[in-house]
C-alpha cells in the first residue's frame, strides 16, 4: 500500500508504538539472505515518506545496510485495554500495527536539528539523565541514517481489522 497516502495514520501508529514499548523492530537482510531484526528506539518520522534513526548500537544492522539498503520496520503499539476492548467488540477500532518498508541512506553525522528533535523525543526520561543507564543509552547519539519509505502493510487480524485502511482490499496479504 502507498505509504504517502496514509502517512498521518502511519506516524500515529509508529509514535504510539514508541510511546508504549519504547522501540520498533527494524529488519534488514543478512549477506546470506536471511532476516535480521533489531530493536530501534530512536526512529523519527518526518514529512510523508521520510524519517531517520540514530545508529548507535545495532552493528549487524549497520553492516547489512551497507550491503543492502532495504529495510522493514514493524510498529505494534502495546496496550492491554485496547486489545481487551477489541475482544469484546469483535474488532479493533484503531490499527493494531503495521509494517513499513523502505530504503536507508548512508550513515552520517546528525545535524543539530536532528539531535534537538531526539532530545525532545526522550524529554520524559530527563529526570534520569544523571543515571549510568541513561548515559549509556542516550548520550553520544551522533550518527543517523535517513530512511525513505515507499510502502506499508497494515497488520491484519481477519475480520477484526477489516475496513481500518480504506484501500486494504486492493492488495492481497502476503
């Protein structure tokens, strides 16, 4: 499905995922063709079809993207009550998640604006900024990789997700 057409809903789903789980899953292709999945908590979505993430920890992901720029991000917000509500109603009222496909650009140093945007994203954790774990995770966020997204697939759970995406019927599930 066309990511640009549904960008607002995609951003809401990704942001809700980051808010409730603190990461999305980022899949790349290993040199032997097998999949590799890593958690990525520093994803920032911009205007339609554009985003970036800070590349600090995922060494295999970095190596894979140097050879094959294709990637897939799985965003699935966590929440007990929305799931229970869907069980009672027999349907989800909001997207339970999505797969977002795209290509990564070259690794580069972050701009001041990107670093500032990241600091805004983790501002809720600032009370912990003097703790060792905070420094290990979020200090020295120096390098980013831009991503261009071209398509997405909503997560489908049969009739419980029917009709959540207006053109979902236009494409058969893979």
